[in-house]
C-alpha cells in the first residue's frame, strides 16, 4: 500500500478544500407574481414556469 513520505501541510490541505464549501442557492423573481423562486423551478405561488402555467396555483395562506 502506498504511504506518503511526508505529512501534507495545513496550507496544502486548505487549498484543496477551498472549493468544498456550500454555495448559496440561486434565486430569481417570478415574472408574473414577483415572488422569489429558485432558478429552474416552478413558482409555488402561481404555478408559472418558462412563459406558461404548468401547475394550478396553491391556495395556502
């Protein structure tokens, strides 16, 4: 089994892990009802997506 000859430095480990963080979810405003919606998702308030109504509007709240 291969074993490293020297300990990997903290700096080198940090450089490798610099891209492992969580990125915030991209959001956009619905063009019909201006609700903040994640991109590429149907609007939960009006059911609008890609220029057409995909689902019926939910009557919550």
